C-alpha cells in the first residue's frame, strides 16, 4: 500500500468519525442483520405453525370420524341388543368440530419496521438539506442522526426479542393443543372399543337367556323380560346405558373451537334418532346378524 | 415495571390447579384460556417509550431541578441582602394559593416544590377564591381591617327596586293580574291573603293574615357574612340574595317579627314570647305573631333557611370564581396591606423568591410544553410576548403591592446597603476574580471525575455531554460579569446569582435541546432494553410454567386412563362386573354430571317405570 493511499484511507476514516458515517454504516449493518434474522425465524415459525395446524386439523378430522362412528356403528349395535330387553332409543346426532384454530391463539409477528423508521440517515443517499445542515454544523447533525439510527436499530433488536418470545409461546401452545387432541382421540377410540366389547358380552348373555327360555317354555318370545334377567346382564345393561351417555356427550362436545364460537344450537337435530327402525330396515349396514 | 408495560406472570400453583381441575375433554379449552402474554403489540410498547423521551420530563428532572436547587441553596445564600440577622434565608410559599408567606426558611427544595405546585390557572382562579371563601373570619378588605363590621348596610345596594324587585316578582307570580286573593303561605302553611285584593265574596277584606314575599336569609345577614370578603362584591350578593330559593311567601305578621333575624334567633324570640304569655304579661303584635306560629312552621322555616343558605353559598362561590379577574387585583392590594408589617429586607426576599419561582416556572414550561405551544402561540415573538406578559402580570400583582407599601423603607435600606458595600467594592473585584479561579478549578476537577467514570456507568456520549455542561458552568460567570458592567451596590451579588443562574439554565436548556451527543438516545435505549428484557423474561417464564404443567398433566391423565382401561378390559374378559368401573370412567372423562343412575336398583326402577327409554 502506498503512502498516499494509506493517507487517503486515514483521512477517510477520520472523516467517517466526524460525520458519523461509521456509525451510520454500523446501523445499516445492524438493520440488515435484524431483517435477516427475522426472516429466518419467521420462516421457521410459519412452517412450524403451518405444520402443527395441519396436524391439528388431522386430529380434529380423526375425532370427527370417531363421532360419526359412534352414531353409525357403536350405538346401533347397542340398540340392537338393548331392544331385545327394552324399548331404547338415542336422541340427537354428532356435532362435528370445526377445524379452524382460534385466531387469538396464534401470534402474528410484527416484522422489523421499515427502513425509514429505523435509519434516520443514509450516507449513500443524503438529501440536499442534510448535506447543507451537516456542513454548517461541522457534522454534528449528521453524527447525531447516525447515532440515532444505530440506537434505533439496537432498540428494534430488543423489540424483536419480544416477538421471538411470543412466537415461542405460540409454538408451545400449538404443541400442547395437538397433544391434547391426540389424547382425546386415543381416549375416544379406547372407550368405543370397551363399549363394543361390553355390548358383545351383553349380547351373548341375552342369547343364552333366550335359548334357555325357548327350551323351558317351548315358545319364542320377542323380548326378554328384564325382570328375569340375571344380575350380571342387568349390570352390563346399566354399564352400557351410562357409557352411551358418556359417548353421546363426547360426540356433542366442541374440542378445538371455544364454546362461544361453536355453531348455533339450531343445527342440532332434535328429532329422535330411532336407529332400531334403521337397523331393522337395513341390518347389513349396521353390521348385525339378521 | 410501569403498569402499562406489565405482563401478568403465571403462578406455578395456579396453572397446576387450573389443569388439575380440567377433565381430559376440557384440556384444549383450558390450555387456550391460559394467557402466556397479553395482546399488547411490541411496536406500541416501543412507541410509548419513545414518546416518554420526546417530552421534556427527563430534562426537567435531571437538569433543571438540580440546577435550581443548587442555585438557591449555594447561590442565594451568599447574597448578603437576602440574609436576615440569624443568617437564615427566610421566604416560603403558601401551598395551593400560590401566595408567599414570609418568615420561613427558604431552600432550593422549597422553591422547587413551589414551582411544581404553581400554575397560572391555579393562581388565577379557584384556589385563591376558595381559600378566601373558606376563611370568613378574615377581614380581607384593607380599608376595614380594624373594624368588626363590613361597613354600613344599605338595603338599596343589595336589592333591586321597582319591577325588578325579586320579592315583588315572586308575589306577582302567585297572584298575577287575576282576582286570586289567597294562597297557602309556604312557611306557616296557613291561608294568607293578598294585601289589597278582595274577591267578589268579600274574602280578603280586613283579614288578619296578609301574605308577603320576602327573603328567607335577610339581606342584612348576607351583608354581614359576605360583605367583608374580598372576592365577593355587592353585585354578587345582590344576585345570590334574590335567588328564588331565598324568596318565600310568608304572612305579614311573622315576617315583621322575623325581620332580619335568622331562624335560631327567631326561635329564641318565640320562646321568650311564650314564656311571657304564660306569665300573663301583655304581648306586642310581633310577639303575638310568633306565639301564633306553630312548631311545624318553625321546622319548615328552618329547613327552608338551610336550603336557601346552601344555594346562596353555591351561587356566590360560582360568581366569585367566574369573576376572579375582577377580584384578583383586590387580593393583591390586600396582600400589600398585609405586607405593611414586613421589613424592607423581607419584602425584597419575597420579591426575589417570587421572581425566581415564576422565571423557573416559565423555563420548565418551555421544556415541557415547548416554547410556543406552551402558550398556544404560533410565532416565536408572539410566544415571547405572551410569556413576558403573564410573568409581568403575576409579578405586578404579587410583588408590586408589597414594594409599593414599603417603598420608603426599601429605599432607605438600599441606600444604607449601598454605602456599606462601597468600601467592599474594590476588594470585591479581587474576590470575584478569585471566585472565578476557584470555580474554574472546581470545574476541572469535575471534568476529571467525569472522564474517570467507567464506561458501564457512562457512555462516551454521556461523558461528552456532561463535560459540555461543566464547561458552560465555567463560562457563565464570565458571561454574566460582562452583562453586569454597572456597579449595582448591594444588588450586584443578587443580580449576578440570578442572572448567572438564568443564563446557565438557558444555556444548558439549549445544549440539552440540541443534544449534541444525542445522549437522549442512550437513555432511551437503556429504557427500551430494560422494558423488553423484563417482558421477554416474563413471557419465557410463563411459557416455562405452562409447558411444564401441561406436560405433567398429560402424563397424569394418560396414566389414570390407562389404569382404568386395563381394569375394564380385564373385567370384561374375566366376566366380572363392569358397571361401577364404567361409571368411574365417565366421571374421569368429565361427564359425571350427566350420569344419574349409579346403582342397579335405580336402573331397575328406571326400566320399570319407563316403557320407552330415550338417551
């Protein structure tokens, strides 16, 4: 490096300090860094949110299917057995969950503010006024503006930290929401399974009862008199009665959307769902032996 | 942390309890309802912090306040004319009224407090009036200071005459131009007749019960009560006295007996008359009227009087407030009167204190509200004029009366002080020079102290800023000594301190306004960091509490469920009863409320009593 060029560099560096150009450049760098960082984090965040949202939607779908299944499979099976003992019907129909995640739950990040908001001076693009005032004040005005820019950029960095913290908060919430839904689906499935098993046990019990009844009296009776029912079968009938209430409750709950946001009551079908009729008309569909 | 930046922190135990109370089916809703942070936007937060620094609040606190305090405490104490014999500085401010009381200790802190307490509005309006109205025992009128009575009562001054007369109007309102001849008098509730009117049936003629409309609270009583109050003039009493609440219909007899008295006196008079009657003595016509008046009428009268008094008082207060400008001059005159008793030195002290107070108040106002916008003017010149105008007006009202009252005294004192200080004048020059050298040294030491401070306490910019201010403190004495070429005798020291302080105040204000090193940005960044570090910390902590407790709850619920599931499953396979286990399961899932049948007997009953079972 020649003497002249190093001299020129020295002058430039001194000038940079006096006018505040150095600081302005630092501010610019900082700003670019903030934007890069935010972009990176925001991308990861959106991807995470999108992924979890779709997972949540899937789980809601699973739960909705279980709700349908309760009414189309589990209940008719039960009614089929129960009606051999008593006239039983189930009122209502499943209320499906909306897939939409409450807006409040997902934080919308507030991005890095605009360049004009943060960088109050740009030495590559000085206005005439800035130049004139800068010269007149021996660089005080430009130096001040440069410092202001740097400080603003630093302040913005602090603010973004809050945004990142809020993003993290949303992620944790989504994570646990998904878990909660998965758990519900698991419980749901298990209960339906137990229900089915209990229905079968009761069905066998009643069949045995009927066989012995025919053998004893020599004639077929439509219904088994529940008064003559052995204790175990009566207990099973009661267990199923209560489990039906539980399953019906589960099928009419809104899990994801808050109760206030749930669809209006009007859509509920108040009419009795007399599945016995349905089952008689089309036994195959309900998986029953004719 | 400021309330507006706060984020509610989640307590571990609370979250735990909330989740424990939630059934597995409620979990999503419960998790959603726990707020990890409020909905406050971070941009709004940062904007608010920036706004905090846009106002001059911090400049006032960090610069003006110490400056004023040190000026008063160290500067004024050196000025001989402000010292009394005991060497104490002795002026203080009356809180609230903006007035000055004498003979108390004056310190920078006291002045600063007075400045903060002061506002033109406060001084010019309510506070003054309220204080004076509250204190009726004081005779505010200087011309009547020595007398008990507020001058002779002249009915004409308090009452409209002719058609405007309130009593006549009240009577006309009832009787009008028609032929109505009687009315139930408000006080006695008795039928009372129009003084001159007789109806077709001859009613009213020669009847004893004539009706009159008159003041409940007598005008003379109002004169005694308010006439001496400096903030109340006769027109106000006149307006309030004729207030409709103060006019009542009363029988002539009782009215004559009542005359200018209030109810308490009337009751006494009545008692005396009754006793007199019991003794069998002959009663006068007024006494007879009182005896004829019932107890109920007296009670009504009392209630009516209390109401009228309240209304009049409220009315007069309102009028006094509305007309404060008219009366402010009188108040000042009054203070001047009080100050007759002051010594010249005391008067000067008071004047100086008031001057400093008002001058610093203006500077504070400029910093806080802006030079122009503080007085609502658009141009610099107009604002300057407005500021000087209101300062002069204030000082004229506050100080001028005092000075005027004791002008002779002051002149004497000044002349005396002047001759006393003349020999000291030349030695004073030397002293002044030495002072400058001492100040300079002091400043240099200060500068070193500043430079030596570690960078984590002060940024380079803050150091630079502080150095500039130290430099100004050296320059101002030179500057002011140039401004003070005239030998002002005893006033020289005083003028020097005041002018010096004002000059450095203005210079520092200007430097601060210019903020050469942009230290404002440093302080602001400090604050931004503080606020956001707190908020981020809070959010992280909340997320942590939430995460931990949610995970734990899921595990607990899953364990409990799996146990139940296994029990049920095993029971089904082993042909054991399941009805109790299934009820437990429903309870665990949060559907317990809907399960009404809890034993086989009840179930049996249900089956027997219902032909159709609907679930």
